[in-house]
C-alpha cells in the first residue's frame, strides 16, 4: 500500500463534477478509471451508457469455487461536488495534497477516496488468492445530482447479491466507526416567482407594487420549520425511532459540540438536545439558495422576479411523491395575490432502512472490530443514498459505513480525510469481504 497516494491521486485529479455539464467528459473519464482499476485487478468490467449516464459494472470473482461463493455488491460514486468557492481552498481542489496528517482534495472523502478503499481491498485479496466472495461493483457518476441510474440498474438486475457494501459515510468521531441502518430521502425543488413585467423604481412604486422578493419570502415562510418541526402535511409517514435507538443516540457526542465544531449555531433552543432526532429521524426543509433583485450593488430597484432552490430531507417511512404534493399545496396556499409561482421538482430519492438484525451487519461489525479495535455502532444518517431503498426492495442487506469525520468538510472547500484512513480503510474492506465469506 506504499503507492496508494499516487494511485488515488490519479482519480482525484479528474474534475468529475456532475452538476456542471461542461465536465461531462470528466465524469466519464472517472468512470473509465474505475473500470480500468477493476480490469487491472483481474476482474471484468465495462462502462455502460445508462440512459445517458455513465455506470461502471464490474466483478472480481472469488479466488476459488466462484460459482458457489457468496456475492457482495459494492456501490460508490465517482462524481463529485463543485469546488466553489475556489478562493477558500488552501490547495487546488483537483490537485490532492497531504498536509500534516490529512489528504486534501475534492472527492477524497465523498466518495472517491472511500470507493478506492473497497476497490483496493478486493484487489489485495484477489492477488493473494484469498478472496472468498464474488465482489460486484456498480458505481455511478450522478450521485451528487440525485440521479437514478444506479436505482434503475438494481431494478433491472436479475442476479442480485447476498449483501451490499457502501463506503460513503463517516465515523462518529475519530476511530469510532459506525454502520448506518437508515438514510433520509430527498426531494429537491426550484421555485420561480413573478410579480410583474419589469423591475421598478422603488421610489416611484415602492409600497404600492408587489415586490417579488417579499412575496417569495412570505411564501417560503409557510413551509419553514417552527422550533425544528415542519408543518404536519410534511410529516406524513414518519417511522419514529425505537426506544433502543434513542438510548443509543444519547451516547453519541452532544449536539452542542457537533454544531460548534462546524462553526454552526443552533436553529432554536431545543436544537442541540434534539440534534440526532432531527438529523436522523425527522424531515428537514432548507432553502439552499435564493436570488432576486440586486443584492450586491446599491440599486434602489423593486424586483419583480425571484427564485429559490429548496430541498426537503425525508425521514424513514416517508414517500417522496406525497411530500412533494404537500409541499406544493402549502406553497400555493401561501403565495400572495398577484404573484405567479412555478414549482419544478428537480429530483427525488426515497429514504432507506436496513434490518438491524441482518447477519451481514453482524459479520461486518466483527470484521471492523478486528481491524480497528472498536465495534461499529448502529446509527442512522441524515444524508441520502438512493441505492439504499433500492437494495431494501431487493432484500439485500447493506453495510453503510465510512471513514470521513465531522471536519472532513464534505461539499465544502478543503475537503479532507485522515491520510492513515486510506490504508486502514483498505484493510477494513478486505477484512469485511473475508468475513462475508461466511454467508455461503
């Protein structure tokens, strides 16, 4: 593993930003890198054009009696978030660099570095002739834009697997691993509001003409949470956590520290105490961006156009279609007279749940404990992975874990990972594949 940096750096240097159509070829190049890695490990792989999206499908067969060996399906994504704002990066986002004990670069934690651990772990066992499972890889290039190619692939896949492994999550704290047994879903919207034909002079028309910025703010206020709780129509279908889960979450780092470590401030007085309930088990609505008028220049304009992006994280048990309908109804009822609101649903993904008593989870915990010396806790995650619900539909238990930390700055400038976690994660992945051999 002495050469892991040079190898991983090849992948990290590819600016595979799926949200920018100008980087479409780079997303494909990243998929080709993953395909070629699997081929180089002695497996078979191809880059598939799945309805316009690159999808890598590959397999490294068990070292012996592959036809009788269990099958493990590994998922990771090779696309990344945009690097903006570039001025806040201390090193070039697509030129990985080790500073101190960390490796920095866009995608090192989410998810290229963690995908690399699974690839390298399977390769190590295959080269030593000790791989006891067939390791299938299904990796996409649109996870960061809420794409569905991996979900559609699973729906059409007849072979299936005995277990799935996803390294696209994080630790509770340094050297405190966790397996996530539930993920939140997501519905993403773009809003456009119009209140007239052209922007107006605020001195001549201010106070008499409808202001689009004001109208959009009033409209959005109807769906924003009060004391952390969304309106009841946006809470439909929630599966509440069990008493055991609540007890386990009480042992996690306190919510006040979790927010303070990120430089964040509590949304309300109850936010710190209810941190894990809100981020694991409750729906959350966020205005991700809003634009209107002239927010930079001193310009006395009365804007007649305003827009916003809004995301709703869905709690386990909720249905994206039902919540989307409720969201649009609430907005329509709150839109001021004279304003015209258009709501476009950009993407959606269902929440997912993994049976906590699945044998694959126990074997996985055993493997991680052997390598890390700590048994992974079973928790939920507030993030969204569309594949989890699709795996649940196929009754494939998923081990969702990872090595990022709260300060890994995922989706932000200076994304990073503890450098020692790359070889450690590779060793953990190899131990995981070895342990899952007992599923035969």
